[in-house]
C-alpha cells in the first residue's frame, strides 16, 4: 500500500497563512483610516466652501463690524490650519496604506512560495507512487508470463 503524502513544512505554511491574514487585516484597517481621513477632508472642504460663500456675501453687503471681520479672519485661519492638518493626515494614511500593502504582498508571496513547494512535492510523491504501482504491476505480469511459459513447457514435455 502506498504511503500517504506528508508535507514537512505544513506548520510553517499554516503560520505564513496566519501572517498573511494578519497583514491583510492591517491593510484593511489602514485603508479604513485613509477613507475616514478623506471623508473628514471632504467634509472640511464643504464647510470651507460654505464659510467662504457666507463671507463673500457679507463682503458684498459691506455691513459688518471690525469684530466680525476679526472673527471671520480667525475662523478662516483656523480653517486653513485644519486643512493643512487633514492633508498631512491623509499623506500619512496613504503612506501607511502603502506600507501595509507591501507587507501584505510580501506575506502573500512567502505563503505562495511554500504552497508551490508543497504542490511540487505532492506531484513528485504522486509520480513516485505511480512508478511503484507500475513496477508492482510489471512484476506481477512478468511472474504470470513466466508461470504461463512453464505451464506451457510442462504440457508440451513428453510424458514418461
């Protein structure tokens, strides 16, 4: 009976699969953070657009006090600062996503390397088992041929 295929690095392959899964989850988390920052940035852009629209209308009417001008100016400065902060956060999140993507790709490559090795070993094992089976069948055929030949010679031999 043929021996069963056993991949000696199965535990390492399992570990690499777990690593790949962890890297994929980390990538997903980084992508979620990037989407959150991009959403915050779009919301901020909307608020900035509304603010500039209101400020522009106030300028047209010309009826506002110095305190209101200072208030609007301070708020505009804060909005600009906040936009720069969000841009920085977005760049950092994009860099983190790229870093996590590269880690996930490397983990996937490492896992596939072992899977390919396992498949090659499995094919080699199957070929070896097939050869053993063929050798066994050839031996049975040879034995049967020899027995038939002996039996034939025995029948043809002169009887004494």
